[in-house]
């Protein structure tokens, strides 16, 4: 999804003034649904918030059979530039179904890389992987790398987050994710502006947050 030619190549896909969700899903809980091997690349969105993959309900596996790629780790022709007045997401699972959502597993994960969110406001600008709702949502083995924003978020507000886990289902696992090179480009920015992993889910020993590799978080 993206570009003007096959395999997300050619000129960027442009959009202005309209929010853009590449894959929006709402599934049932009886049989697991797999979302895998999708490429969302080479987009240039102005005045528009962006979500790569949105999961709103169901028993869903995102990138467990084969990873999804949002942006690109190395090909500069397939990077994403997005911007709006709100928050943009690589993957956002906001589900309250009585079912588990898995974003990656212990061996396979998704790649969210080289995204610039041009939101210059004071709200959170860009989140690599976000969870919300009452479902159990597991996040494993994902690579979140090279995310950029000039957001001027101040105080307790953050501008850029690798993984934001707000889902409240008991028994979550957030593990083995690689989060690196998150950069707020605003000169002299202060306060809590860049966060590798933000967790505000359930407490207790049934939830596991471990073995996440987080480094190179910085402001200008």
C-alpha cells in the first residue's frame, strides 16, 4: 500500500487533509484472523493523521506468520512522511473483545521504521505500536526504529513513543522488542519528549515485560 507503482515504488502516494488508515480491521472471536506480509510504504501525507494497521476487535494475529513492514529500514524511497493535528500510529490495537490480540510472537514480528511525523503541536505526534481497550494484547519481537518528530510537547506530555501499552486485559506480554533511534528534532526541547516503552496496563505477576532492547532516544 503506497507509491504510484507496483511494490510501493515510484512517486510517493500523496494525500492532504484526510486521515489515512492503510488497513482497518474488525473481526470476530471464533477463529483467529492473521494479518501478515503487508507492506505500507512510500507515503507523503500532509495535514492528515496516519495509522498503518488498526485492529478494533476480534481474535487477531498481526505479523505472527510473517511480519508486516510499515516504512522501510533501508530503502529511502519507501519512507513515510505524515502529519496532522493528532497522533499517528504504526500499529494500533484498540480492542475490548474477549479475545487475545498478538502483535508479533517469540520468533516473528513487525517492522515500523523511518517515519517522520511532522505534527508540530503539543500532543503526542507518533507511536510505533499502541494498545488500548480491555483485551489482552501481546507485543513481541517487533522492530521500531528511526522515528522522527518536531513536536513541541511539554510537561508530562510525550511527543514520540516506541510502544505505548494502555490495554487493561490481565496476562499481557511485552517482550523481545527492539526500539531504537527515536528523535525529537526540535532544538532545545525539554520535558518528557521521547519514550521507548510506556506501560500503563494491569499490574501483577501474570503480566510480563521483559527483554526489550531500547536505546538511542534523543532530542536535538
